[in-house]
C-alpha cells in the first residue's frame, strides 16, 4: 500500500474516533477507514479536504470534545471552534484535554492542568466578575492538595491559590484590568491561562518560570553589554579607563587563584603529614 494512502486512512480513523466524521459517505456507503479514498465525500466535502482541515486533531495537538448541544453557543462565545456538536480544544501533543464539571481542562503529565473556563468575554472586568460569582462550582473542581495558578505567556511569575477568588483578586490588580483600553484587556485575556495543579505541577511551573527568568536576564545582559561596548567605542578616554579597570580585575583574579592554589597545596601537604602520623601510631 502507498505510504500516503496509509497515512490518509490512519487520519480518517483518528477523525472517526474523535467524532468528526459521520458513519456513512454521501453515497450511503459505510465510511470504513480501511477502504477510504481521498475523493470520497461526506456532507458535500471531500475526505482529503477534511483531513487537511483537522490536521491538528490527527497530529494529537487538538482534541474534539462532545458537549450538550444547548451548551455549544456558550463555548462559541468563549472563543472555541466547534464541529459536529464538539468543541475543538488545542493543546500540546503530550497533554490531554477533557471536560470536568462543565470546564475544559488540559492536563500535562507533570501534574499541570490548564482550566479553560467557558465565560463569554466582553471585557476583562466582566469576565473576572463572572468567574468570581461562580466560585463555589469552580473551587469544587480542585482537590484539597491542589492549587489554582495564573500563567501569562511570556510572563515570569508563578503564583498559586487555594481559592479561585484569591486568584481573581490578584488578577484585578493588573494594569490592563484597570485600563479602559479594550486592546490591552483583550491582549491580557488572550495570553491568560488559569491552571489547576498538584504540588508536583506547582514545582514544575516554578522551575519553568525560573528558567525563563534566567534566560531573559541573560539575553538582557547581552544586549546591555553590546550597547555599552558601542558607547565605549565612541569615547576613547572612557575606553582607556575601562581597559585599565579590566586589567586590574584580571590581576586581582589571578593573584586570588594563585593564593587559592597555594592554600590547597598546603592543605594537601598537611593531610599527607597527618595521615603519615596516624599510620605510624595506629598500624
């Protein structure tokens, strides 16, 4: 069998399991992944077109979740794409998406669970107010040894909360929430993730934040160093002072290293002397 056709039929199988394809084609034939061909049509659309449309589902980066039909408008207003009575939830390939208590949850193997709350967004204050009003149901999604957390894409914070109301109170302090600028509010909403996690997940988030902070600080330091060198190049007097100070620091460093080596050699010699004395007295 041609590898492209094999790959295509695997895609059809995945989409059928996710509920994104009907049981029969437009010609009333049973849609069987083992015999499917790209030119077959369902609901007036070719199968190869649908495979391209749902390529993220096939690759495991999106999951189609079944929801009650009367709840679909709520999820659409919250920004979710829908198809065949399902919502399409994007996520990383190693994450799993599911619905718990009416909330979309995306879980990472390391215990981090992103909670996507389907609240219609008109403005950020209204969005946060509606979440806070529903705090009892949202808090019930979390076990006693779990936490809610905030993560802003590109941010360098790791805050965890036992009560969703505390999380919202913290968010309300952000300048973008207080601002009347709708674009700032929409940008914050777009990059905001509310997560639920156990202690392992909380530690992983702290590690990620610390790694990103270190990386950002290094990048910032490199940029500042380049700017500083450019300024020195235009000022020969400052360049000479800087070179003299650098040479002095290098001399002090070499002297300190030599002293440390001398000290280490002395300690090794004393250790040998004591070992020799101990063997003489005890062997």
